[in-house]
C-alpha cells in the first residue's frame, strides 16, 4: 500500500511506519499487502530446524544469497517469540534481520521479544523462562566472533525487536481482512498503537498473578463479539490449532515437543511440522 487514502475508505487504521512508541523506538509498518499470500508462523522459540523444515513445506526456496523466497511472491509473517527456550535463538534473529531488510518477512512484537530487546538495551531485566538461553548463546557467539561483531549483532537485534509493530494488518485490495498478533487483541485496538495496546498484544488478557507467580491468562477470544477481521494469534499453546469467534490460535508448542504451525492467508490452510524433540520440558 503506498497511500493511506485507500485504506481510509474501508477502515480508520493508519500506517505507523516511522512513528515512535513511548520509549522513543521507531516502529516498522503495521500494514502488509497480502494479495500474493502471507504465511503466518506460530511461536518458533528458537526451533530453527523445524522452522526451515516448514519453510520448505510451504514452498520457500533458499537462493544463492541465503534468502528464502516463495516462487509466487508470498510473504512470511512471524507471530513473535522467535527466541528463547529452544536451541537456536541467534539463527532465528539473524533470519528475520535479513528477511525483514529484504522485504520478504515481517514480525510482530511479543513478550519474549520485548524482554530480549530490553536486555540488549542494557536495562535491568531478569532473564528466565528460557531467555537465559539467549544470553548463553550470545556469550558463546561473542567468544567465537569477537566483541565487535557480537556487539553489532546485538544492536541490530535490539533495533529490530523494538521496532516491531504490536500487531499486523493483512490487507487484501486495501481492506483489512486479517490481523496477526502475538497474544491477543480487542477489536477496538485494531490498527492503533498505545502502551496499553502494546501490552495487551504482548501478554494477552492477564487477570493477575497466581500463587505460583505465573500470570493468570484469560481467554480473550471468549468475549469477542465479531468474527471479522480474522485474528491469527499464538503465545498460549494449544494441542491443535483452535478456532473461536473469528480467531485462530496457531501456537502448538513446538519447543515443548508439539508442532510448529503455519497459517496460509488468504487460503485458510494450515501446515505443520512436528518438533524433533521437547527442548524445554513442561513449562507452557
Ligand atoms: Mn509468548
């Protein structure tokens, strides 16, 4: 989409490209032209081998430049949480750095993405729930390539993660037909950005903290009154892709030994690959 005028006829969403969030981070566009098709990938959590396997199943081919392209010009869209818990976070970050730069892929904000971004920014964060594995990978990486190169990668990753829009509008002929978001969204938030919206999109509807110190997740799809646009989301693993009130959950807990799922838009088809193993134990 090269102009906001056409979108304005159908909905009041605006392109946030170049805008800054409250922390001063510049944001990438929240609009994706889906006319050639978009493949939305659920939570990868550093399962790089399964990720490459699903790309091949979806028909993406790796070129001499190391970039995966689809012969029909389809685009890739990650629901976030590409790192942590699993074995190869850096490879996943590197993949999205290169493919976002080439205009072949996009990614939305997510809870682990946000945590890692703040860690890379030097803020005081506690790395847990698999984020400590990312720190460990960066430590090994620095030992391998040296301080300068490791620092450059950290900077690029920080920028990419901070710049991710809270959710992505998938447009067909200029109309928002689907929304991709990490943990959830309310209909009135669609096409907008604010600190509260960014939080909801990252963590979903959280009712509070339980006795075990873990967030109590509420099912935001229960309360949804509309069924359009379609909302594609992840974050909260389900054994099978789950459709409810115009939303589809495509996090099948690959890192916990489940499956990695891709949702093909607008074909409404699901593709999945089984995890090679359980990389993270029981915690979901
Ligand atoms: Mn998540």
